[in-house]
C-alpha cells in the first residue's frame, strides 16, 4: 500500500485567521500525521521584492503568506507567485506533497507542478459568490481534470459536482462536539451580551451578500423586546445598509474559542440566509454547531438545512419574517427535552475527527488503485450518477 505523501500544501481563498471553519478543522487534524502548509492569497504591500512569510500555528502546521509589490497587473502577480512557489520547493520534491485546493484560481501559478496527490475540497460554489473572477469556472474544469479525488461540502454541492469527476465523495459539514457542548455545561456568558434583558436570538458567521438584512429588520421591529445578536465580520456589503434597530446588537468578530460562551446565553439561533445563487449549494457548518450547543435553530429553507435537519424536525424551517417569529415563539415556550434527545442521537456519529479519517481513507484508496469507481456516502454510482448494487 502506498502511504499518503508526508506533506500537504493547501491553496486557499480564505485567510487562516478570518473565520475558523472547514479548512481549519480538517488541516489541524491532518497536521497530526504530516507537515501542513496553508498558503493564503497575496497581500500587496510597500515592498519592491516579493517574499513569503511562514507563521507556525502548531507543531506541524504553518500559515504561508506571499507579500507582493502593490499595483501589479494580474499576469505579473501570477508570475511572482509562480516564482515564490519555486522558491518554496527549492529543497523539496512536489511528489512528496498532497496539493489540497480550495480555490481553482491557484492553478494559475501551480499548474507546472506535479504533486504526489491532488485533492479538490469543494466547500462552496465560488463562481456564484459576489465579485467572483470570470475565469473561475474554466479553471475549475481544469482542476477537475487534474484532481485525483474530489470532496464536496454538502449534499446539494455533491449533486452538482459528482458528474465532473469519477472519484467524488460527499463530506458535509461536521462538528467539534466537545467544543460547542460548552454552551450547555459552561454557561460563562460574555459581559457584552450578559447584560441584555429579554430573549436572545443569535447568529454567528460572516455577514455578507447571503445575509437577509430585511428579514432581521422585520423580526426586530415586530418584537422589540427580543435581542437580535449578530456576531461576525461584515464583508462585501455596505455596513451602512444594515438595520440599526435598538434591539439589534452587532458584536463584531469573535474567536472560535469564544463562540460557545456567546451561544450559551441564546434562547434560539438563526440561519437567516437569502435564497439566491450564492446560497444554492451552501451547507452551513453552524447548523450542527448550534445543535451541539443545545440551541433550537430557525432557518430559511436552505436545501442542505431542510434535508436532513428540517425533514427530521431538528431545525425549524421558516419562509418569511412571520414564520420566523412564530417558530421562535414556539421554542421560547416549549419543552426541549424530547427534541434534544433526537438531536443528540442524530449528532452521535458526526465529528471532524471521523470526517478527517474517512477523507484519509479515500485518499489512500485513490493512491492505490488504477481506476476510479464513483463513490459517495450515498454508495457506488454509475457514470450517470445512478446508484448501482454492490
């Protein structure tokens, strides 16, 4: 059996310190068994000489940031990145690395290298996001051609991508249960939230073009005694467009370690996403995290929330502000014990540790076979994606 390469180089469109999510959960676990390098997109600075910095975040994991001169044309940027990659590999062999892509855009400066294994962890439909580069779809097609194995971050995304590559797996959002269980067992509510009087209805995550601003405003106006608590950075939208009701509290970004303590004080958690191209394939990691913290959840009908969470009555699905209000009021006054038992049974086998282990098995299997069956958590499928018997 061929083992996995002893190094992993991740190409990401997200910064390590932005929001702690799928990349961080997976790569910190891979770093227990191999050296992991997380390469961010470049920072443009007042420098004449491009350079690459390395920041060690744990014994076997480094965050790498390219610094480039400001005001460079795109072609020059990619050429400089290509040269920095060459410097990175000056004393290393690409064959001793797994290349782990979150963004197909990284092919513009890595397509000359042949790693030991190429993984595309497709966690979002990036082409549907605001300000997405025009060539992203073309580069994704190239990445499908180069990848040895493809992982997808949700069922809807899997359905959209599975015919693009013969070795595609579904690995939906998972959880670190002990971390978010602190919301149940260690109710140390932070001071900036603890003093709020009345029900606390919360959301944490990135506040961007996916966020339903009008829905939040309607709920806040209809129930002025409720506190709407919003935690997270505001990106790609004008902060001036956010509602400023007295009972809406923008607490800004908080660290991953702080989230369970804020969650501990909430009565109900929200997933208030619009239904548009940018949310069509998302599988919000916060769904199982909220539930692991023991909090009821009300969500718009995001497909990967409706199935499986809504279908199993683990999460309330609401179409508009009045339905949100009705669902929240139901949770504020109802018994939660039977529901929580169902939640815990459903989450019993859900963990990032298991996801990482299953991904490792898929990667090893890929290295040690000459042809690819189409596999997923749904079972083997034929070339048209139709399930076939074992």
